[in-house]
C-alpha cells in the first residue's frame, strides 16, 4: 500500500514535469530535429532520474495487479497526449496518430530504460542519436 502511494505521487510529479517541459510554447520556432531532441531528452531524463525506482516499478508492474493498472493508465494517458500532439502538429503527415504514438512511446521508452537499467551494451548517447534518426525518417522522411 505504501509503495502504491509513493509510486502514484512520483508518477504525478513526473507527469507534471514532463507536461511543463513539453508544453507547446516550448516548441515555437523549433526545427523538427530540435523538437525531437527535446522530447527524447525529457524522456531519457525522467527514466534516468532514479534508475533503481524505475527497475522496481517495472518489475512490480509484471506481478502486482495494482502497479500494473497504474502503469497501464499512465501509459494510456501518455500515448493519448502524444497522439493529440502528433495529430495537431503534423496534420495528414501521420496516417494513424494513435498507432504512431504507441510505436514512438514504446521505442523511446525501451531504449531509455535499456540505457539506464538494462544491458547497457550500447552507449546511451549513441542509442538516443539513432532513435532520433529513426523518428526523423519515420515522420519527416529525413535524418
């Protein structure tokens, strides 16, 4: 019970931080490269802020139904927000913003988690650079 309260508080704080750092006005005048860099930096920063907590949270989400529910609700919220950004910022460029948000969220989160607490077989900066290139190619056909 105590862990649930703590993780819900931590996730609410993290979500508020991410929302503030990814507010639309932060992207005014930004190139696609700069915008993607900003989003990836925010994602990597949040996951790398407390690798031990991230590891426990992810492990518990696999076995504890309450933690799994919290994770699912959070991921659904985050993907819906990302889909809305994609739909409004890139009208017509992405056929299915919801599907794109799933793909992008899973790729970015998986890479960030692996660099922070996973195998660490690839340098985090190199992995982030390749992820950036992948996203640029996927959305803009460049990179």
